[in-house]
């Protein structure tokens, strides 16, 4: 079974470069920025953000410390 990894995805706004928001996604590999934008499109729209600014792999401990992971079993998996 392939190991799943945790990624922090940072959203940004075109009109306010200081306004950023991060979510955690789970994936089989590190997504490129465009892939992350496509994967997170609904979240970005719902939260009012325009693009993915950064994607960084984080540890499971960081994911569970900094993000709400209560519904982790139902998270979509980036492939």
C-alpha cells in the first residue's frame, strides 16, 4: 500500500498579497501548483481566494497540530 503524505496548500488573492490562507490536503505525491489549484478549486472559491501560492510537504504531526483533522478519513486523496 502506498504511503499517503500531508501537504500544506497556501491560497492567495490577486488584490491583496498579504492575505493568505492554508489548508491541509492528503496525497500520494507532491502536487504542482496548477494541480493543487485544480484539486482545491472548490475550497478556494468558498473561501474567496484566487490561486495557490505554495505547496509544502508537512509531517503527520504538523498536520494534526495546525489543522482541523477531525474529518480526515473523508478527505479526498490527491493522486
